[in-house]
C-alpha cells in the first residue's frame, strides 16, 4: 500500500489532539508510532492515522446536568 507520510503538525491538525497528548497515547501503546524519515525528522504513514481514527469509539458528550 502506498501512503503519504504526514508530519506531527499534520497529525495534530487531522485528529485534533496536541503533541503532548500524542506522546502520552504512544507511551501507553494507544497510538501508532512514527517512523524516522531523516536524522531529525519523523512522520506517520497517513493510512495508519486514518485507520486509528476509524477505530475510535464515539464517546457521547455528558450533559451539564448529568453528573
């Protein structure tokens, strides 16, 4: 499968999470690890991010009155 590689900034924009949250999820094994594409550069195959998004369960928002 041919995939485009996307930077951390692009991943953050695509999934709506911060870099710190991505790091936490990666440490817990709940987010794909990036690959090294250069000495000081990492990126993710876009299809892995798309797959991760597709497997996320939709979490209902709690109403302000429900506690």
